[in-house]
C-alpha cells in the first residue's frame, strides 16, 4: 500500500500538463514484426527490448516520470509453450543485463503482477532489481508481468477485507485504490497501444478510467522516440474535461482544444 495519496480522476480533477507524467504502454506487434521479415516470432521479442530502451530514454528526455509497460498478461500463458519459455528467459537475461544500467541512471524498477507462476530464479532476480533501485527517484519503470486488471482489483479487495476482517462492506474507492498494484503511482495520463489493435486487453482496468487512449499501427519493435513524440502530440490535442463541459474548463483556465457535444 502506498503512503502517498495521488489524485483520482473520478474523485478529483487532476492537473493537466503538456507532458503526461505517467505513460502506460501495451507493447504489441513483436511477432508480426518478425513474420514480416521471415524471422521466428521470438526475434521480434528480442528487438522489442531494444525499442523499450529507446522509449525509456525519450520518456526521460521529455520529462515523463512514470512508464508502465505490459510485458506479459495473465492470458499470455495460452501462447505456445516454446514462446512462453523464450519470453521468460528473455525477461531473465534482460534484467540481469540491464538492472545495473537502470540503477546508474536513477531509475526505479518494479514488477506488478502475480509472480507465483514464475521460476524462482526469475523471481529472485526481480526482487533483487527492485531492492537495488528502491531509492531511485529520477524515473519509475514498472513492468506488468502475469498481470490482469481483473486480478488486480480482486486481489486489492481481498487485501482490504483481510485488513478489516470485521467490516464486511462500506469500503471507499480511496481505500481500494490504495491496495492496487499501482498504488505507488498516479493514474496513467496517456495509454499507448502499438500494433494496430484497439483494445486495452485487461490492462490497468481501474487506473485507465480517464486516461487518454492512443492507438497506432506501428509495430512495437519499430516504435521509437519519434513515435512517442507523436503520441504526446496527440495527447496535447485532447480536451481533458474529467466530466466537465468545455465552458467549465475554459472558465477554470483550461484551453479547450476542440468543440465537443
């Protein structure tokens, strides 16, 4: 549970900045990128790690504070066993290779999700990386692995009921939000999905309530700093009203960007 209270888009009116403080990404299209090049799907996943490095660099350059990426969903276990095995090994090797660099650059690393199905060696490396970077504040990188938005809400409710065994009901939104996997971060301002699909696929269901959604046909291995700039440009063209009218936004000092009904 986070000790800091972040504004909720349904309870409060969050501040709007030209650079989204928190960006969430579904990194889709690795397999298709590889197939287009007559390469095995796993080659796309390897190239996807390089794309993530580039996006982290550009996020820091632009002033983004939090980046949360969907690396492996709770539904991805349905994929072919050899691909799942490769993804687990890629995650392990990437962490072993990158954690020192993350730490040197002041990046705090976290993994959200149910790690109970992962190999103990991988879990150990994850926990070591989290511990090493725990005091870093320059940038926050969170990786969702064996994560599902419904699982997140259910486990948050279970924890809340365990903390208050005699209560049974009457829990507030703020109390539940404090038990979610991402309670340590503000809600995402901008959600990006690469690869052409237009759905959120059980990712951060609670947290994306008022997040601006951006979908691109660019496959993840081809998504770079310039592509991130385009997503942020699109974000800056949105009118973030949080339930208000355009007129109310203008009266409060906001800049209406387009007419809305």
